[in-house]
C-alpha cells in the first residue's frame, strides 16, 4: 500500500489518445469546423470566380452614387438626386416607423382581444374568437394584398370618399384624417408628459415606503393617472388652450388639410396589426390561463380585492409567461414589415431591391438588409431580456 | 357505503326553481353586469353595422355570371370573375390539356396529409405511403414517362406548387433541424457555436431575404456552368429557413427530457448515438408534434412569399389573373376566394394540432 | 480491454476500490479523500444526511460523475477518461435510481431488452427470454407489455431493478431506491433487493432503510460533509457507533 501513496495524489491516469474523450472532442470539432469552412470556402470561391467572370461590381462604393429614383413617402428629406446611402436611410426609417407603430397597435389590439376571449360575455368572447381564428389562418401577404386592393381599387375616388368616422375619409388616395394645428404648447405638453412619467418613480417609491412604515395605502394608480393627464392639461390651459383642428376637405381631386397616409402604408400597417394581433391575443390568453386558478383562490382566501388580486398575484406571474413569446411576435412583426416590397411601400427591403436591380450588386444589398434586421432582432431580444429579468425580479 | 346510504331515509329536496332557461342563459352570459351589458350592446351594434352590408355585397347584390369584367361592376361581389379564372388560380400556367395531372397531385397531397393525421397509421407504413405518394406526385407534375408529356418546372404553379414547396420544405428541413438542434445542445463548443450562429442568423432575418439570397445569390455560389432552376432555388431557401425554425422546436423537446433519462441510458452503457436515437429523440420528437404542426402551418402560409421572386404559387397565380385587362378591379373577390382556400387548410391543421396537444396533456396528467 | 486488465486493483478480489478520491463542484468540496473497498459478494449500505456526498460517491463508480483526484478501480478495470474502460465498467455495473428513470416511450419488455440488444449485442429472442426470467424474479411477469406510466411506483422500481439485472452485472448500485415510493410500496422493492443479496450479488446501497441495512449489510458506511466518518459491521454500527456525528444521525433517523 505504502508504495502506492505517491501515485494516489495524482490525477487519474490518462488513456490512449484515441480513446480519450477530451481529445476526441477536440478532433470532432476540428473535423466539423474544417467541413463547414471547406463548404463555405467552396461557395465563396465559386462566387468570386463568377463575379469576375460576369464583371459584377463589388464594394460599397455605390452607396455614394446618385440613386436617381423617387421614393413615395419618407420621414426624412429625400430627392432622386440624393445618394443610394440616403435612400437606404429612408427605407430604414420607414421600416422602423411602421414596425414601431405596428408593435404598439398590435399589442393593444392583441391584449384587448385576448382578454375578450376570456370574457364571461359570450358574444364578446365569440367575436374575439372569430377574429383570431379567421385572421391567423390566412397568409399575411394575402391580407396585405387584400387591404391594399380594398384601399386602392375598391375604394372610391376622393370625391366619393367613404366617411368612416367624422372627418376621416377613406379613398383610393389613402386615409385622410384631422390633426390639431401645430402650436408651441404641444411641445411643452409633451415635455410635461415626460416629466409626469418621471415623477411616477419617486411617487411609487414614496407610496411604497409609507405603506411599509405605516401600513396606510396610497391610491397609486389614480394619483399616477392624475399626474400624467393633469400636468399636460395645466400646461395646455396655461397656454390659453390653443386648440384648432385641421380638417381634411376636398380640393379638386384630392384632400387638403388634416393629414393623410398612403394606401400602401395604411394597408401594411393594417395587415401587420391585424395579423400579429391574433398571435398576441393567443399569447395573452395563454399567459393568463397559465396562472393556475389556485393562485386566484388563494388570493381571494386572503381577502385581496379583484384589482389587487390581478395586480399583485395574477399579472406578475402571467407576464413571465407572456413576455418571451411576445418578444418573438415583435420580432416577427418587424421582419414581416419587409413584405412591404410586395405592395410598393418603400421600406428597407423594397429600396434595397430597387438598388440591387439598378446596380446589380445583390451581395452587398442582401448583406446590408441582413445586417440591419439582425441588429434590430438582437436589440429587441436584448431589451426584452432586460425587461424579462426585471419582471422576474419583481416576482421574487 | 352504498348500503348504508340506502338504509337512511333521505328527505329529497329539489333545487330552487330557476328562471326560464333562455333568459337565465342570457343573464349569465350577456348581461351579468352593467359593464357586460354595455359590451353586449356594443357588439350587437357592431354586428348590425357590419353583417347586413357584407351579406348584401357577397350574396344579394353579387353577380354570379358575366361575359366580361365591364358587365360585372354592380356594387356587389363579382363571383363571375372567380368562375372565369378558377382554373388559372388553382393551376396557373400548367398546360390546360394536362389539367388532370395537377388535380391528381393536389388529391394525392391532401390524401397524404389526411393519412398523416390518423394516429394508428403513424410509423413505418406511413413513411412508405408518403414516399410512394411523393414519387407519384413528382412524376405526375414533371412527366417524362411514356404517355406523360414532360412539363418544365417553370410552368408548375397554383395550389400544387404551394403544397409542394411547403411539404418538401418540412420533409427536408426536419432532419436538418434535428441535427441543428442536437448541435445546439452539444457539449462541443465549436459545433454548438456554428449551429447557434446558423439558427440565429436565419431566424433573425426576414424570409424574404433568404428568398432573395436563394434567387439572386445561389446561382453565384455554384461552379461555373452549373445552373439551378427557379423553383428549386426557392425550395432550397424554404428548406434552409424551415430547418432553423424546426431546430428551435426540436430543441424545446430536447430540453424537456429529464436528466434521469440520460443518466439511466449512460448507466446501461449506451453510447451517445444509441442514447440519442433510442432514448432521447423518440421522446423529444413525440413531445413536439403539436408545435411541429404549427410550424407546418406557418410554412404553408409563408410559401405565398414566392410571388416576390416571380413564382406562380396560389397567390402568385391569383395576382397574375388579376392583370387580365378584360377583368379589371376584382382583387377583393379573388383575395377572398383564395383566402378561403388557405384558411381551410390552416384551420383544419391548427384544430388538429390543438386536439393532439389536449391528448398529449391528458397523457401527461395520468 | 487487455491493457485495462493489465492494471489490476491493488487488493485482489475487491470488486470496487476507491482510493483517496476527491471531487469538487466548482469550489465546493463534495468528496474528500474517500477510501472504500467492496469485496466480491459484499453488501455495503451507505447512509448519511442529505448533501453528505453519498449519492455523488456511488455515481462516481460508474462515471455518471467524474472524480478529479484519486483512483477508482471497478471489477479490475481502472476508471479513467478512457472511453473503453468506462464502457466496460458500465457493462459490469447496474444502477437503480431514486426516480426509477424508466424509459416512458418503451414497454416494460423493451425497457429490459434495450441494453442487452444494443450494448451486449444479444439476439432479440435471447434478450427477451432473459427479460422474462428477471420479470419473474421481481414478481411482475404479467406486466411485460405495459408502459411504465401504467405501473405503480413500486412496480416501476422493480422493473428498473430487472432492467439492470438483464445486463448480468457483477455489481449493483442503488441510489436511494425507496425514497420516492409510497410507504406501502417500499417493502415490495426491499424484498426484491433482499432476494438479490441472498443470491450473492455485490451491492452498494445508498438508503435510509435501516431495517434493510440490519438484515442485509455486511458493512455500514456513514458519510457526512463529503467524508467517510465511520465504517463498521451493522451490529457494531447500530449498537455502538463510535463517532458523535454518527450517533446524532442515528438518533434522528431511528426515533421516528
């Protein structure tokens, strides 16, 4: 035994190299990486050969050349004399704009419909169910064509425009709607909202501290709502309540006054919101159903009121179930906005497509689209992961 | 217990009388509170505003036959357009005198999907049926046998093309997806890294860019002199796309396998391949059948995007039919018609997947 | 195999030999200097409070966990990173888990024949005959075509024992085999284990069933905080524990 003592403190003996799992793992990985690199290298080699054979231009130099094509709608100033690079920015801003708006509206629609499906009201629940099951089983692209067709070909000329709401007109030129006339007061009101939102944080903290110290509760919800609505209202009144609506009215063959969105934008937004709304509705419904009835019963048995029950017990748990799939819905809505290319809304893909047709530089164009979407995807997942962590912490 | 209960005389008491059935139902389901009553009235108002004009448009004012488009504009739906273009919408540019072939192909696909929904058939027999069905469908579409005129893929269109793209994407994407999922769960960092990179890349970009890539860049990737047909390019894009999504579905199943299963397999001396094939995959895949069906529904809807790379699937053929100068302005009718086709497929399959899910959950509770 | 056999354990006849075995989870020292010998046919019962490392120790024996220092020799085979040795040891060592770990997608018979067919490469018919023999031994011959989910916990654990036996192992490891069972099912599992012991199987059991330990064990091992605190034949172990920690543990476990 004593002679073994020295050997005992050593690590276990190493086996023959070909039977050592660690070495094998390294060997497998080398083979795998070599195969992937080889395959990619083969493709790239072919590509380079084809590029030089077909005299395809390469590099991103084209971004500084004149684009020479018009863009129907843009958030930033643009003319055909601008560069391809600027055209890309126009497309990017349009994509982000429609995606952001779509996410907000789809979340509202989806939440309302998801709650409606759980409603005790039979009629409301059935209508929500019909909405969900109809629109999620039809391809989005077809829905976009449908709305676009409805707005573009089936809708009347501006003279016979449908008035769907007071002063909101739908015609084949798009949807015209009233907007308040710009006033310096609005900027300050927007600021007031931001300030009010910022005030909510110390208010919540103070209310929580007071409740912890004295047990007295503070109506946080109502007070918060009061601040967020009240502060801008004070600013509004302080400016002398400047309120004038610019109402669209028929001038010649089109509307003037108010504001309007193109049929393309309206169809895209409508399609995205209605389609994604069905999935969000299902996510919300599943999330709330995932919180077991026992949790509600326990909360009731403790004497929590229905609002408290929802806020303190059900919602924190439901959100944890809801947020991850909701994130992937936001991602797919953003990616789906690329279908704009089919109905002629100048989003990123649509403009890149035009660029690729004009310059013949497909590789760069596709690489740019992919980079942008990957960046957006990763940002949204990151933001949602942070939020998710916050929710998870609140729960504990 | 039962005997004792019989021995003791029980005073039977009827429950208090309820209000009449219908009224009671209405009160409980529609007017349980003020808020609910308002909701009900709003919903009824909405229905009253929307349903009659719809019915008038779709049925009462609709025109069911007309010689041309001009004669068909009367305020109602022009279903005559559908009658006129039905063949083109469903089968597109496939030679008209060979129409029975795409019809047979659609029938084969529907039969195969139906067979796949019958659980007792699951297993080797189903695989044989599918293999035979797919071979027959391919032969019918492509022709080339005596008596079957060859038809080039450029003419494949309409519903058969939609079905082919979706089904083949799933069939070929699935094994690829399983491998990617296993790779993502691998202990080897290089394998894991590459698989994660592929999955996240493909899932991070819109399908349309994958399609663009296949249609514009795939030809560049091939050696000089090798060409690849347009339908095949789109098919490759769908397979690569489906693989990434299927990988995530399968990963969900792999993660749900309890660690004890793997330990037991190890303790019995099974190797990694045996363990994966005999213990892990059978359980993981069975768990993810419902989400697999959902992925298939997604792929089925997504095939409509091939129209952007100028293929004539169901939607592409329809949009092409709308360009006929004799029949202008019937986009809404045409879209409603094919929406009904897409909807029936998807609705049936999603109901089926819900049914499976319920059965699986019941199995778990036991 | 030949080169593995060329380095026999230091003590001839020992089926399991652990020498100065250490293991860490990160910084946490789970096994400290474990020395243990199990002779052929010997029955060792390992007990100790939860978290004492007793499960980790027996899981090191068939390499479900990797030890970082020291030497483990099982059935004359040195346990190191050599895959061939690991495979050989796993063929010789059967293991029964707390949570049964039957394969839910396979029938009882398929659970039993899986490893003999794929690892021992037996013909299916022979594997099935063996399987039916052991089902008989664990007294559930009529459940062969059911799925694990259709059996009670006690039946499942007996199937799990039979599944290990079908590999004709030299050694059986039991990792708290009765902890997940309802009280009325514990006996049926213990009876099977006692029968196995009577047949001369080499056994290492992690268990709190002290009645079982008294009847079956040749040696009791008490572990706490990753160390072997005390080892003794059951008679001495129960009548006259030497270490204070052993006494405390025994008083806690035996009073209720």
